[in-house]
């Protein structure tokens, strides 16, 4: 048996691992590369192995860096099943159709640019279309947490709670390897314990082979209490003293819902007087509806908070913007709004319009509350750039930019180590993935130093590793 890492090796996007065993082969995740000038080329060149030999796909969760190439996989002729939690299937119906729409839009813009430069009939094909994304939804099969299933002969899979976003899962895979079973565990993206909305990540007792994420493997998040203090100061200063707007780029799935609940809880506890929150992202609106449909996956404090907000509409007003005209009208509001919009890394969507109108204004603030991959607009803002290009125009950055790390949906180094401490014995092999090279290497070193584990590897992209005992 062997595993090949086709993405998220020394980086945080493009998650895709191919496992080959005596009975066949399968994929864990089928993610899109995001950020940087090479992303388009890499997405086109991905999936360059024999797709006919792939029996099935297991998805850890719905974020596009783990699921975004599923439509491409199906468009290339693959007809197997994609197994994920039921909540993930519901979110993918939102996310993949939106991704197909974005791919079509970007192809149309690229065609216009090329025709303007060269003249003539120049066409750029999208990575995949809305219809191809819709076709990929037919391949999904929703599964329950903690109930084993067999997607192919000699393979048994169980999903455990990962606490990252709604429906996110740690994946346990038992494979019959020459008469004896090997257990592969994929952490997927792990959330922090004790954070709002979702249940804590499940403890896993045993693995022969472990694949663990390392997004924040080299650092610790600020404590949530300190993060809340910072948010109170930013919101009070911007909305009440400087009379500006607060713009929060947020991933439509997971982060938007958590931000809403955190802000509402600050009002409930009297830390803020009242808030007008505008969610300007069609996908976030639909994802929030899915989140409410799956309130059985929430933690108890979040259900209590939902009931309080329903009883106090004068304290927290949450408005979901639907059409483009309503979104444009927000630009006329110069103060008093908390605008939560996608995309979370500021690469596409309506957030770019809100940044264009609010970044030049010194009375406004931008709050970055999620991971920003290298090469993205969000990362440049975090790094302190003083000018950005939006819609072909140079925009000065006069608004204050704040990075609030304590709201991350990813476990930090202490959180990851705490989760690893749940294993009864060290896995025979451990692979550290889904982290920039420095973070992954630092986490590998700390696993060996603090836990005493051996055979801990940071794989290279495209590298195949033999897993046999």
C-alpha cells in the first residue's frame, strides 16, 4: 500500500491524497489550489493520474481547498461515489455551484482581456462550468458521524467530528492489506476545543498511519478572551468614536456563521450596546440557512445564544443581502455597519467592492479573522501593504487593518498537540500536511521533541510513500 500527496504538501491548498492498496485505490479530498499566479495552471494540470482506477473519494469537509476539483474530476469522466457527512453534501450544493459560476465569470473576463489585447475571437475555457458542478453533486453520498460504512471491498470508513466547519470530519479508514488491517487516519482540518458553534474535535485512540494538518503548526492563537477584548475595542472605536464601518472578510462557510455568533454574544453579555451586521454574500446566506438546518451539530451554548437573539431583535440586527443592487447600496452607508462578506482571502466576490470603498477611509477598519494564503490580497493586507489594486485601479490603504487570530477555525500548535495526545500509541508513520513549509516543518519537529514520536515526515508534492508494515 502507498500514499501519494497531490496537494497540500508544504502548502495549505489543493488537498488531495491518493491511496493505492491491493484491492484498488481511492482519494481523500479533491481540493482546488488557491492563491498565487500558478493556481490556475496547477488546477488545470491536477488529477493527472489514471482516474479509471479511482474507486471512490472520501471528503473531509466542504471548503474548496478540499473539495473544489470534484466538478473537474467528474467532467474528466470519473463516475464513482464521493462519500462525506450529510451536512457536507448540503454545503457542497451551495459551494460547488457557486464555484462553477466563478469559474465561468473568470473565463469570460479572461476572454475579454485577451480580445482587447490581441483582437479576434479568443476564448478561454473555464476550469469547469455550473452544469459540470451540478453533475458532480449527483456523485455525493451523505453519511452519519460515528457509523462505519464500506465504500469498497476490504475498506471501512468512519467519520468523526473535526470541529472545523459544519460537517467537517476526521476520517478513519481501515484497509485490508494482505490479510491484516491497517488503520489510516486523516485529521482533515481540525478546529479548536471550546470554540463557538460546533462540537469539539473527537479524540482518536489509534492509527497505523496518520495524516495531520499543520496550518498553524508553528504558532499559538491568542486566547479567545483576549480576542474578544480586541474586537470590542475595534468595534467601539470604529463605530462609535470614528463613525466608520467595520469590514470583515470571512469564508462563507464556517467563518461567517462563527463571526455572527461571536459578535451577537458580545452584545448579549453587554460588551457592546447593539450591532447592525450585514452579511453580503449569497453563498454565506445559503450556508447560514444550511447551518440552521443542522443545529443538532451545534454545541449547547450556541443554541442558547440563538434563542436570546430571537428574543432581542433590537439588540442584534442581522441582515442578509440578496441582490446586487442592495449590495451596491451599502456603499452609500458611511458609518455604523459591520459588513461580513466573502471571499475570506479577499480574492473574489463582493468583499472586493467593500474594500474598494472602505480601505481609503481612515475612519474605517478591516478585521482579518482567518488564514490568508501567500499570494492572496488578504495576505498582502495582513503584511501591511499600503496600496492595492482593485478592479484595475490603485486603492490606498488608509483604513486600520487588524488581524484577529483567536477566531481561527484551525487548531493552533497547542491545540494540535492536545489532539495528538489522545492517541494511545504513536502511529507507525505520521505525515504532516496542509501547512506552509515553515509551519509544517516546525510542527514535525515539535511532534518529535515533545511527544517522542518517530517516522514523522513532511511530504513533498507528488511524492509517493510506501505504507506497508
